[in-house]
């Protein structure tokens, strides 16, 4: 449910740019989470499926807007997460990254997203640093209390 809402919010944010008459490349959303470790039960494959379902729902009413979901396991390692984020942004054309459970990984990906001026929506990292000292203008921190 949260993943679906995040993807819909991400789609709306990505579409906020100017309208173009030419063919628009697909919006690429990376779901970066723990697929095999301690956070896999609440943020693993289920988040990816939720994102894919949200895209399917969105495309029923907006068939002209193409959206692609990429997914990767950050293995609960900040260096792995930031390397994936950098590759996605630089090589794969990802427009935004969502999910990112694990505060250390979220902080690392936050820095890459700030550097690349890309959108990051964190729904699993619980650190208040994302809304405090490490707050970035392109990061949305949506998490538990």
C-alpha cells in the first residue's frame, strides 16, 4: 500500500515538468531495497510488486506515459546502495529512487541524489537526519513514527 502511494506520488512529481510535443522517454523509477536481509519481509519483493501494480494502474488512465520500474538489493550496505544509485542515475537514466529501508543506506543514497539533482523518496529509513542535518530539497522522507 505504501509502495503504491509512493510510486503514484513519484509519477506525479516526475510529470511536473514542461509539456513537450516530441516523444518523451519513459519515466524510470528505481526501487532500491533489501531483497534478502532483515528488511526483506516489509520492503523487499513486495515493494517492487506494489510499484509495478501502481504503474499498471497509472497507465490505465495515462497510456501515453511510459513508466519503467528497476529493482535492486542494496544488501544493507551503504556503499552498495550508493553505487547502485550512481549507476542508475548515470548509466540507466533513472529519474528517481524509492523505498530504501536502512538508515545508513538512505543517507548514502541521499547524498548521491542531491549531487545528481534527482528525486529520492525514503519510506523505510528511520533516521531523523534525513529531515534534519542531511535534509535535501529533492528528498522526501516518509516513514514510521
